[in-house]
C-alpha cells in the first residue's frame, strides 16, 4: 500500500488525484502530520508526502532504520512540479514510484541515485543477494574505472556499463556472478588460477569461456562484490515428522560440501504429498525461498541416477529429491544424499541441480513513430535489454533510450527471418534481448517469425504497441467503430489470389478495411484492384481515410471517398482505411456507427 501525507488543501487534492490514478493508496489524516507519517511508515511499503523535502526529512529522520526495509519515500512540491525520490530509491522502490507519481500528476521525476542518474543498473537492483564491497565496486563503475566481470554463465541482465568487462586488468575491482563459494587462496593461485572442477560433480568439462571464471576469489587482495544468481534447485525428501534441523542441516551441508552458496538457491522442490511437511516448510523458510511441489507421476517420469524402492512405496515415485531437482532440466551437482542422524535411520534426502539461466526475449512494439506513442512498458523493456535487434530505422528511433553498453544488432530491410533467428539465438545463449518493430511487434512484424523459432527454454515477454491502424483511426475520426479487418496488400510473401479472396470476403461481409503495405513503386496495381473489389459492394461516396507517416515529421492525412481517392498519393508509409456501407463523413471526420442505424 502507498501512504499519502498532505498538509495543505492543494496537497490533499493532489493526493486524491494520485490515489485515483494509482489505486492502493491511503491518505493518512492523524492529528498531526508527524503522527500521520509515523503511522503510514509502519503500515505502508511506500509513502508519498505532499510536503517540502526539508519538512519530510525532519519528520522521517527518527523513523529511518535500514535502506533494505525502510519504505521508499517520494516528495511532491506544493505546485506539483516535481516528484522527488527522497529515500529508498532502489530497495524501497522510490525511484520507480517517483516516475509513476510524476506521470500521474504530470510532474518531473527527480532521481538522485547515481546509478539511475547515469543510466547504469545498480548492482543491488538485480534481485540477487550481494556480498562484499558493493559500494566500492559501484563507485568504481560510476567513476568509469575498469571493473572486471567474472561470471559463471551468461545471465539475462540489462546492459552492463561499458567499463565492466571480462578483460579488465586482474587487479581491478571485480564483480563476480557466481553460485559458488570462494575457495581459500592457495599458494599457486595467480591472477588467472585454473578452475577447479570437483564441484561440478564430475559431469563433463567446462567450455573454455567458463574457464576464465575462477572458483577462487582473491577476496583478500581485490575489491570484490559477489552477486548470487538464483541458479540452484534443491530437491528434498523427508519422512513424515522428520525434525526440521535434520532437513535444514542436510541441505546446508550438501551446499557447503559442494562449495555452493545458499543465497543462490532459487527454491526447494519436493513431491505434492509433502507439501505440508513442517520440516520442509521450515527449511524453505530458513533459506528464504519457496517450497515447490510436483505430482508423483511427474517425478516418476524423470530419469535419475539413484532411484530407490522406498519412496516408490511411500509416495509413488522411485525418486523424490533427485527427480524434483532435475524436473525442468539442469546439471546434477549433488546426487542424492541422505541425512546421517546418530543412532537411527535417515529421515531426509537432498539433491542439488544447477539450472542454466533462461534467456529473455522481449517483443517490443515501438508504435507508429512519435516518442509519446511509445508505451512506458516498451521503454522499460528497452532498458531491460542487453541486446536490441531490429531494422536499422527502428533502432535509430529509440537509440537514445538504451542503456550505455547495450549491444545493437541492426539489419536492413528484407532480413526478417535472419533477424528473428538471431534474436532467438541470443536469448537461447542467456541474454536479455529486445526484438523491436514498428506499431505492434505482432502485427505484420517480427513476433511471428521469432516465436516460430523459439523453444520452451527461453522466457518471452510481449509488449503491445500502438498499431498504424489504431493511430490512423484516431487521426481520421472513428472509422473502426464497428467490425473491421486489416489486410496487407504486399504479395511478396502471400500469393495475390489469397489476398484477393480476403478482400472479396471483407467486401461481401461489409467490414471496414485497413490496408497495410498498400502501394510501392514496384507494386502499384494492387491497391486500385482491391478498391475496385470493395466498390462492387459499396457506393462511390463510401468514406476512405488515408494516413501517411503517422506521428512523424511528414505526417498528413485526408478523408476522401472511394470515387475520389487519388491512389498516387499512397505509398508504403501509408495506411488506407475504407469505410463500410454505414460509414459517413461528419464535419470532415470519418465515422463508422457502432450499430447499423445512425442514432437520430
Ligand atoms: N507492425 C506494424 C505494421 C508493420 S507493416 C503495425 O503494427 O502497425 C508496415 C506497414 O505499416 C507500412 O507499409 C504501412 O502501411 C504501415 N505503417 C507503419 N507505420 C506507419 C506510420 N507511421 N504511418 C502510416 N502507416 C504506417
């Protein structure tokens, strides 16, 4: 919940407006402003104070405890020009809240945390546990000093600052991304110590690329921050009534003996029948993760190295720990291991699997061109990506929004399939990829070829965009007020017979039609032909809207009729909207009634 604090009538009306826009807000009106803040502080995740920053600082000073748990606080000035992220910019979400408040109140967000100010993702904003000298390494990053990156794997992170590289000098401040614990430095550990392989459970070699990342962290010499990606799945089994310490002790011992960090555990996994087993729930809670359960049949179908008859009899699968850990794939780092209580039989089993990071493919529609028709979500996804793939003209459209260090794969027209394939490949390698297109990425665009290629091993995020048809509609009036269809007149990939059949059907069904890709230098007869097919079912005075280069510098639009349309004005950056038999031109605007009768 967001707590709102206001002391003046202007503040209260801004607060009401904000509550309306954001939802989940409460205005605190205790006897004093100090009492309101104190109560909101205790009850809310975030606060918006319609107060001067000075007043707010004095009021919250006695309440401040810890940046990881304090609410994020945003201040809005009396004239509501600014939404200032005051404290809790990252962990408290105040930076993000300031952006939302600014948008709702048409104010300017003011962020002062250094990483955001310079467009770098804060190392502590990735949602991973951090260990070591976060502040010192962050400072080096911000100062532009060379910082060394040592990562076990490619993770779908946002673009990292250009000065954070794998080949920075070995004595540079270092960011380690690893689920493995540092090993004690040994006599022979030089700047590029050989990787140890025991912790891999003997399961195959590592690629040369992996080898640049050492298990050993020379923490004594280097300024190092270690990030713990959530790569480990811990499968657990427990007999009914197993002591909580036995399960937790076993999990911790298994991780420690394999040199793995408990902070890299993503979740505990077991069989459905054990969903309520107190020891498992307690172990999950102690590790700060969830207990995820799977049906026995699903576990029984997983091939495991150490099946056994006991769980088969008890819960219907020959393996719980190994199967639950391996379900969904990955590398078995710790095969089944039993607890070893003194003087009685073991009541717990554990197995640990490392999952390869899942890459992320965002399909981002940029809208028709203008910056204010790019959705905030699209903008966020562009900044979430480390690689942007798209047609060069679209990349140019959003280049300034990308984080410094974003890799750009721009290609020319005609390379659609290749572009889609390369975006999917990059996501498969673990990167966070944004594949961009104009309008909506799923409408005559890149989403289909990309998803035709993409397997279940990557995450796909779609971001809807404002299509050319919708943008045209709002320019022309209300042409899409009743049933409508879009038809592309490009016969490069679709035989003309198919296009013609669809145009005839639309004509007969009296659908409003938006023509995409209507006419180019080499394709000039298709549009007149399509219009003549529509004219068989519509009168010559049927309204036709033409919208060119919508929301761009050379935008123009006109409303004319089937009889009067001059097709030579139409080109490939145009859409043509033909009304149905009920569409009319009213005061120069194209209107299709919602029903078939015009209201009197
Ligand atoms: N994905 C896009 C469509 C891409 S197909 C969308 O959702 O809108 C390319 C065609 O879209 C162009 O030939 C043209 O007909 C239309 N188009 C795209 N942007 C346009 C704009 N700004 N103004 C007019 N038409 C546009």
